[in-house]
């Protein structure tokens, strides 16, 4: 497939690019600062780099034309600007997806995006409350991202909600909802696990128009 990757210059995005290359996908990296890509990706023959801001419709059109899907590792961080800039960026991306005929979006989310299938969890409630207080702009932005994406009934979207991200090599994940007996039992996720899940979901489409929580599973022996 030809896939467009957003957030490709961050640690999760770089892993996503590398794993997508291993899966024989053709990649378009859409980035504001493509010079942040490692050298081995900057010159790769199966990667096209398009430089642009998240709300630049013309540059987005260049990137998305001919693509089969958009995979996003974008997410707000501590010190996130006010005014929900990432959510506004997603609105622009979704509009260009419509105009270019791209129907599939798999986007990173967090537990701050609530889901009707979630159950009560003391740990997750505390984690979300801590973000809402300590990084309120980031909290508002990611909640708005969920609202913008879920409002699209003409896009096959999946919001992959993640807990605390780690840098280990665990590829095994559990998928479910907050407070359940599967994913809800974990509170961390390897970045690599997120990447593996996203690429599997791209192929299988098991969570279309759903917002699973994924957490690291015990490594198989």
C-alpha cells in the first residue's frame, strides 16, 4: 500500500516508518521539519518526503494524492500550545482525505479520549486527571482530536488509545477498553507495540470506527 505517515519525525513515528518499510509499503512522510528524520530514512528510495504544516491544504493534497491510508503518530505533549492545534490540523487532514478519496485513517489517541465501552478504573482515572491538571492544553487538544475524528461518518477511522509509552522491544499487545480484563489490566505500552498494532489493523480492519485501548502483553516465551 501507499501510506501517508503523520508524526513521522518523532520516536514512535520513526519506528512506524521502519516497520512499514519492512512490510513492503510505499511511504509518504508528511512533516513540518523533515530534516529531523534519520539519515537512513531521508534518502530511502521507498520514501517520499513532503514538507508542510498540518493545516496546509495544498501540501496535504500533494502528500495524500494516490494514497490508500493515513497513519498518524501525532499527539500533544507537555508544553502543547493552547487552542487545540492538532485537532485543527486533523480537521484539515480529514477534509483533504475526502477530496483525494483516501478513506482509511488510523490515529494515535490516549485514555483522555473516553469511550462508551470503558469501565471504571482508579488508575486510569488518576492518570487522566493528572494530565488534565498538569498539561491542560495537551489534554484539551487530544480530547478535541477524538471529537473531530469521530464526527466523520465517511472515513474508516480507528483511534488507537495508548497509556504510558515505553521504549522497550515488546511487540505483543492486548486490545480492549479501559477497565476490562484484557487491555485494561495494563498501564504501559511499548512504542513498537503501537506500531505493530497499527500495521496489523491496516491489513485486518478489525477496529474500524472504534477506539480501542492497547497495552503491552506479557512477552511470549
